[in-house]
């Protein structure tokens, strides 16, 4: 089974969809960060980071991984 994290929550791929391990619901990308408890911004950014000018992607790590920012 393929496993990963979504905003710090354990998820797995069921062959068609990503689902949360704790309740089998679909990962819709709207669950709050496991570390800070804040939901993503309307644009989908990590709330604790917000918009990072010039970044192609960024993640706060959600208490599971190291944070990172990838620039253009």
C-alpha cells in the first residue's frame, strides 16, 4: 500500500483516491494542519507560511517532515 502525509495526517492510496488513515475519508486538501491546527488558505497555501513570493512550492512540514521552499 502506498502511504504518505497530507498536512501532517497519515494518508494512503486505495488505488484510485488518497484517503485518511484514521477515518478512510477522501483527502480533499481541506483538513487543518496536524501541527498548528490551521486550515489552508483559500488559495491552498499552508496557513502558517502564506504566499511565499517566487516559490514554486513550499511546506511547513506539519510536524512530520522538515520545512522547505522551492524557488523558481
